[in-house]
């Protein structure tokens, strides 16, 4: 059964229920194609793991949740959780459209009152870096996990190792003095850049058998989608939504030129530098 629980009043909730959430819904197909290699790896982990009841944390518009639900079939259950109402609405519509037996909870996984010991696998595709108190969040997820349950998630490594992801803001910075600076260790894309910090967070959250290994994954998107990508998503995309037409045109031209090294004909190619993190709920 789908559920709605009260939201915590914080910056991330406001962001993902506002322009950022709507932008991700608009760019859903492009983003799902771009991040499909991660979805495939998580689906493979579920296939090889103990899971018949799986939780997908920060599920967004539901692509990984639906892929896993299809994999589990009638024997299992995959539930997605996300704080973004626009994305959860899109995920529910996709599940209904595809006839896939996944369900979705609009809530903050850090504080949501999950049924204790109800999941035998917890996964996330780039969705766990946004907690304002990550140790508390992973402790809450540990309570939701059965003894022996597996945790498997993908998170970004550092901004320095992911130049594609910061190309827009570096190119736009001279033209956008109001562009917000990224804060190290703050909730956001690169919050889990430090391997030791990730390990400490999981240990404090009650997880064991922690394995944090680097993966470098080739990702692509169609060149025809690049302008839409850079004008809707990330810090530049959010600020551009408030820019006047003249400023917007100038910034878009500057930023698009900065992406040229990644453009190969009709395709944009880049390497995503991430962690593949595994852990287990101690018995």
C-alpha cells in the first residue's frame, strides 16, 4: 500500500519538492538512460543476494525500484521511498502504466517509521547522500532491516574525480556571482566523497561487513539532450530558471561550449567516479 508520511522541514525536502524535483521528473528518461549502468549493477546484486523484500532508498522516479520489482516477480516485493512528492507521483504513474507490482512511500527515510526487521535487502542508486544526519538515517534503515540483511548502494566519489558533473558550474561561475558554492560534507551529490567518512557513518548506524570500493562507470546521454540537461539540473540549472532571457542565452552558450570535450558525434560520454558500497546487518 502506498503511503504518505509527514515531511521533515529541511532544506533537502524543500529542494526536492520544488524545482529540483520537478526538473528530475522532466528529465526522467534522460537520467534513467544515463544511470542505467548503476541500476543494472544493483539489480544484479539483488539477483545474487538474499532479497525477496527490498527497499530502494531515494528512489526518485522509480526506475530502479521497478527494475527490481520486475526481477523479484510475484514472490517478492520492492518498495521505493523518497522525500519528493513530484518524483513519487511520477514513480506511481510508471508502476501503474507498466503493471509492475512496486509500491512507493513519500517520506524521509531518515525518520520514517518502517516496520522493524521487514527488509532483507536495502539498495540505493545515488540516493543516500542527501540526509542531514546520515548516521541516524542508516541507523533507522538498520532497524528496518532483518538480521543478516544486505545493504548495497552507489554514491558519488569526489567532485574532483567527476569533472563532468561540475563542468556547468565551473564554466558559469564568472557569469553567475549568485551561484551557490558546494559545501564539503553537506547533504548533496558529493557528501559521501570521503571513503573513511562513509565507513564511519555505516559503523555508527549499526552496519557491519562494510565494503567501500571505487567503480568507474562509462555513462552516456544523447547530444540532443545536453542543453536540456545543463539548463534544468544541478546548481546552474536551478539558478538559470530565474535568469532573464539575455543572461540565460549567454550562460547557456558558455556552458555548452565547456562540455565540448565530452561530445562525440550524437553522443555525450563521461566517466562516473563512484563508490559501490556493501554492508550487512549483524545477526
